[in-house]
C-alpha cells in the first residue's frame, strides 16, 4: 500500500501560493470590476480565511488558481451591474 504524501493533508490554516501571474491578473480584474461600478468587489488574497471572518452577513470564499476572493454576503452578484462588469473585465462567474 502506497502512503499519501504529507503535503496532501491539511494541517491548520492553509496559505496558498498562487502563481505570480494569477495573482497579478486577479488584482487587475478586481480593479477593473470596481471601476465598472462594483465597489464591494473583494481584494484578492493569498490565504484562506477562518470561517468567522465572513461576519454576520455571511458570504462565500472563492479559490481561483490559488488566489482567494472573499465575497461579502451584501455583494449583489446579479445582473445588470455585476454581470456587465464581469464581462467587461473577463471575470468568469464560476468558482473554478
């Protein structure tokens, strides 16, 4: 029986190390979306938050190529504003 490498097992808070290109791209996308009227679009991060960091309003966390986005529950992701901004900034509206 082959052992699973230890690196595949989570051990406490995880820190993602996205490719520099992925982080740079997501920073540009975030700025673009804010310029297109979605002021609450989150700042890209490289670490996974604790579950309590979402606050009382809830929200969700998205991992895109190791870049973490923490969307507040108050962010309206329905069209038209968010949809137009996402399209203009080439932001795929999926969690992958």
